[in-house]
């Protein structure tokens, strides 16, 4: 199995992983043969990269921090909660807490697995997949920094619902704080709208609501919506801020602007103590696969290969299976970059 840009998929190749709808249903099954028509339809749906089957790497299995089944359930639960909001009801906090607890348990059960952004996104499911991934990454960081279980739960709920304000319409007159009016920018900001919605739910903690409010604040005071500075920003919101921006960096902005995971990690490192808290960034980078399994790379010795394994303590030094043609066959070699310290990845293929 390989993870490739849809523009580099040949007709007749087989899909390597399911593609899901926004409610968790399977839109396209793993193993389906990709025709010109299907590839065109996937492009129209906004899909940019997919997994394809490859006999050279048929033993490659992507280790998931949270199972595909649980992520599908999380997407479905989030979709149902959004229906509540669209019906002018409060968030179904009980259901959210239930799926969050399940994700936390799986993260705790897989302490040595690095996070891979392997979900196939469409225009329809993008927000749901984004929210679930931000939740998983945030929980992983929460575990890394040693948060108590109750705090991790509040962190996870806030992370899963951090963008819920994007679905809220005009703010009610009764919810406008003293000193503001409907035309103030704060009343239009999705962070504040999300906070205003969540704070009214008895099943969502005030801290989780504050995460939605402050996930776009920067430690240097340049963030939104309130321009908070340094320690005035809650630590849990700082965690979600990093996870949120990382996910956006590797998935948004059009194909020409999307960063590879290792590039996104470099960008985040460069903004440490400006946008992001140093301690959060340090813990976050220990959770992320800089070079996700399934990605094709070129090494400094000129060989071409696919990433097949990871090291928890050295996410920037994965295991690569190189291959070269030998007539009708291929010659393979497993290169562990944690041991081959003079060999480096020089290129990642889209």
C-alpha cells in the first residue's frame, strides 16, 4: 500500500483504504478498481491523495492511534451533534463525552504509535475529519505532558468541538455581552460563537468551552478573538492551537500550498514562542510521524523507497524500504534511518 497524490494514480489501480461520508458511512470500499470515471469523481469530491494497493508493500499496515471504527463513530457522533445545533438545540454532550472517552482509551492503549494523517478527505467530510484528528492529536499531547484523566477528557471535548462556532448563525441579542453590539467583530468570530454555544450546555464544562474560545490565540498576543498573551491563554487551548494549525497546514490551501508533514513540523517549530507555547510544541513533535508510513521518498544515497516503519523517539528517522528493478523482479532493502545515521531523506513524492 502506498499513499499518493490522486494525480499520480493510474487507471486500474486499487483503492487501499475506505473513503467515508460526513456521517461515517462508507462511500467507496477498499479494494475497488479505480477507473477514469471514479478518479474524476474523487477529484470533484475534493479528494487530493489516497492509498492504493501495491504488491511490493502488501505487508505494510498503517498503525493507527485510534481505530478506523472509532473514528467513524466519532464523525457520526459529531454530525449528529451538528444536527442538534441546526435545530436550535444544545450540543449532545453525553454522546460527545462517550465517544471522547473511547478515543482516550485507545490513545492510552497505543503509547508507542505515532500519529499519521491518513484519512481521505472530501469536501463533504473535511470539517468532521479535521475535528476528530485535532481531538486525537490533542489527547496524545495531553498524555505526553501528564495531564490527569479528567483534564484529558475536558481537553478532548474542547478539541472535538473547537470549530463548532462555524455552524452557528447570527448571535441572539440576549447573548451579546454588555458593551458590544451585533456589528462588533467579536460577535462574528467563530471562536466566540462556539464558546457562547458550549457554555450554555450543562453537559460541556466551562474549560472545554474556553478551548473553543481561545484556540486561535497566540502566545505573543497577536491572536484572535481577544489578543490574549502568554500565560493568560489556558494551557489546554495552547495544545489545541498547535494541533489545529498542523492539521490545516498539511491539508488546506490548495495542492500547491499544502505542506508535507515534516515541512509543517518545521513551520510550527519556527513559530514557537510566537504563536505556540514551547513546551506544547516539544511534546507535540514527539507524537507526529514526520514521514508517514506509505509515503514514497528519495534518500541521500539516491535510492527510492517507501516509508514502512516509525520510531516513537525519533519521528524524523523512519524505516524505509528501498527498491530497484532487476529485470522482471525488484531488489528490496530495509533502511533504518535511526541506525544509518549518514543517510537522509532528501525528497518526498506527492
